[in-house]
C-alpha cells in the first residue's frame, strides 16, 4: 500500500513538474512574441520616416538569412542576425528627415550626420540587456574589410561575422532600390559591385555565400518544366 501511494505521489509530482515547465515555456513564447512585436513596431516607425526606405529592413533581413544559412551559421547566431538586421538602421530615427528624402547628393557634413547612425543605433539599444549580443552587429554594419569603414575603422576578422553579413545584405538592397537622388542601378550592377569590392569593402566569403544563395533562390523560383 505504501509503495503504491509513493508511486502515485511520484507520478503526481512528475505531472505537476511537467505542467509547470509547459506553463513556463508558454510564458516564454508569449514574452518572445511580445518582444518581436515591439521590434517590428520600432522598424515600422523607422519605415514611416521615409517612403524611400520602406521595407528596407525586412529585405535586408531576408538577404542576411540567406547568407547565414549558406554559411551554415548556428540557430542562435541566425536568430541574433535576424534581430540585428531588423534593427540595423534604428539609429536613423535620430537622423534629420530631410536628409533621408533629399533629392540630391549629400554634402560632406550631411554625410557625416548620416554616418553617425550605426553608433546612434547601438547607443539607443544599449539599455536593453536582451540585445547585448546584437549591438556590435548594429554598430559595425558599415565597417569595411580594408579598415576604411565607420564608425571605428575595424578591419578583417575584427569585424563581427554578423556585421560583415549585414554590410553585404544592406549594400545590395541599397543598390537595388530607388533613392530620391537616383533610380536603382539594378541587380546586375549591384552584383558587379559586390564582386568588384570583394576583399576590400566586403568580406570575400560573405559575398561568395550571398551570390550562391541568391542564385539558388532564383532557381527555386523558376517554374518546373
């Protein structure tokens, strides 16, 4: 009798523990969904500043994920990269609106103001501890392999891999989208620029992975014969 009661008690305790884990898991998913929702609100607020950049963060996220999968990054790195891609231009919330919509080339001083956005983005997000791992990706997504980028002039492997991926994804989307001061030069031009600047501005491995992934995605989009 005592043995049966003990076994029943153990089963009851196990079920209660599993139910507790399930409740915790559900609460975690709800909080994660809330967090992602807040991130998208921030992105939408940024998109609303200028119709020229609307959808840019979403497209950069798609390109960055293509690269990450092609380079076989692990799930946690891809998750962080996805968040960083969505938020990579959050620093432009502090950029004067007229600069984003200016129909002519920026002056040197205006370009300096725009180039402050990676550091501004990192500063805006620094108090959110859940984003600590992605802040370096946001701060350094305009660094160049040759050390001539900004804000810190990092070079080669000193630049986080996620930031190197974002630089390629961001640049490709910028070159394939219209801007107030020029129409899109087109995808062929963008690809040629990635290839031309591979090893100086862009990480060679990242460019190779992106072009391979881009070609695969196009093949998948073609209707079967």
